[in-house]
């Protein structure tokens, strides 16, 4: 006797989990890498050694000037958050960035537009937001809006790339939900912002810049979606034409040596 799979939301969730490796293999591999890196620095290294590793990969001004490529790429291999302290605001940030941004919507981007575009959206948002934020920090330091210690601040994680993905994921929602979602994407970084002058802290600026980049990309997937639909329609029409041709070729022809019946 065959057992029936659950129906309703639970059944849909189970089907989504089962199909996740097939729909988003790159995202799944990245999530596993992030979890492994989090466990490594959290439990596999001493506190001093972990601080040294993360300090080297931090995308602060001094590191971006000294070793920009290792800092930009290496900082995206770890997430700055917690998986255990569920009552903290850091856990909420982890749910938004790692949970929604990477696990859910980066997988959606990969399934919809492929591995290359998913990687380009995430890494592009991570790198561009980091560099643009560095420009803001430089200007703020010249005007005395930030303390000089910000040059060596610890800044790593997936949140900028995830924020770009969260913004572009507006297309995944129905039209009535897009404006509230966009407001949420812009508002949640401001909820924990620290103001020491005319500007919020640089991480808040980085999240807002990353969101702006994602919203700016909304036109690209919208155009791509229309082109895919048009291409799919053309392909369907072509397939239908070939099927009709095959039917016409396979139709029985008069037997040789016989004549068609005379018309009356």
C-alpha cells in the first residue's frame, strides 16, 4: 500500500526541501561551506587564532589597502551571527541574512536564472557595497564623523550580498507584497543603527547600499523573464510545427497501381 505524502503547506515544504539540492546545488554548497567555516572559527580554533583569521579577512580600510582580494573574497566565507543564542538580535540578523537572503532567495535566484547569475548577483553586491561603503568611510573620517578606530574595525560576513539578494527577490513576490517587502529590506538595517553623527554606523550604510544595488538590478531579471517567455513561446510554436509536419509525412498515401475513385 503506497503511503500518501502530506498535503497542504507541510507537503509543499517537504517537497521544497527534497528538491532543494536539485534546484539550487550551488547555494546548498555555499551554505554548507558557511556552516563549516562558522564551526571552524567557533569551535576548531582558539579565540586568539579565530580573531586573527577574521581580522585578516575583515574588509576594513587598512585591509582593503593592504590585501584587497583576500579580504573581499575571504570575508564572504563566514557569516557574522549566531545560531544558538536565539533570544539575541544577532540571531534575528542571522535569520534575515543567512536564512532568508542565502538559504531561501539566493536559491530562488539560482533556480530562476542559473548558477552564474546567482553568483554574480551575490558577489557583485558583496564587493560593490563593500567598496562603496569604504568610500563613505573615507569621507566620514575626513570630516570627523567616524572615530579613527573604524579603519581597523572587524567587518566580515555575507550580509551585504544577502541584502542585494533580498532586494532583487522582490520579483519573487506577488505585486501586492512587493512594496511592503521593499520597505522591510530597507528598514531592518536601520532598526539597529548607531548614530554618532550625521551618518549611521558604516555597516548600516553598507546594507542600504547593497539594497540599492539589488533594487537597481530589478530591471535586468524583469527583462530576462520576458525574453524567456517569448523564447519559450517561439520554441513551442516550432515544436508544434514539427509535430504537424511529422503527422503529414506519416499520413497513408495511395497504394501504387491503384487509382483514386472517380468522382460522380
